[in-house]
């Protein structure tokens, strides 16, 4: 048992040191998606836009959508970029974004110009495969027309804010 715990701890430490989680196992497709916010995960339908308290959120605090097709429709209608966070609940660096970056006021301000989407690679493997995701966290910035502007692989901390500004500028928005 001690050996198993040691190996698990080493795997997590290596994942954090390398800045991402490697998905070497095939991703299994399962059940209904969840709505994910920076603070919590609550059961719900993809793209409902509700928070853990059940109420509708303002744009900066909006729950992350989990349906990329719906997010792209919204992005096109609002002429906004889409930020897609390919992640998994077991991924340490993915959770570092949730704990250390997404709750900050700076991120919330920058996020006003984006439609935010979380794709749990375990729950939506086909979407992850479509974008060629092989390690997580993997954040993609998509223009309102669906074209990829840029991507960030691994945990970059608050440097993600610079990547958001650069992607928006590159898309001419």
C-alpha cells in the first residue's frame, strides 16, 4: 500500500513539474456533462449558465459551458472568442487553473470577452480527439467562426491572461 501511495505521489509531482497531464490511456465516453464553475461542479445540462447557487450568472461569472457546439453558436451571435479548457478532474495542473487563476478578478475581467467552455476529456473524448488533444490542460482560443487562433498546453499560471489578450488581438476582436 505504501508503494502505491508513493507511486501516486510521484506521478502527481511529475505531472505538475512537466506542466500537464499526459493522456496515454484511451478516454472513455460517459454520461451527461456537468456544468463547471471556478468554484464548484454542479450537475446540469451543458450550457445552462447556472452557478452552484442555481441562479443565472453575469457574463464575467458565468458558468463554463460544456457544449462546444452551443458555445460556438453563442460566440458567433455575440462576436466573441471562445476559450476551450480541455481538462479532467484528476489532472493536478488543470485544478491549479481552477484554484489559482480562474477565480481571480483579472481573469474574470478578461473572460468578459470570451465564451468559456470546459471539456472534460473523460466525458467528451470525441471533442478532445477532434482537436488532437494529447495532454492536459490544453486551452484553445477559437475565433467566432470556429477557427483556432492559438493554444496553451500545460499550466502557465496567470500568464494565461496574456495569452487571452494575444488571442483576442490576433483574431482582430
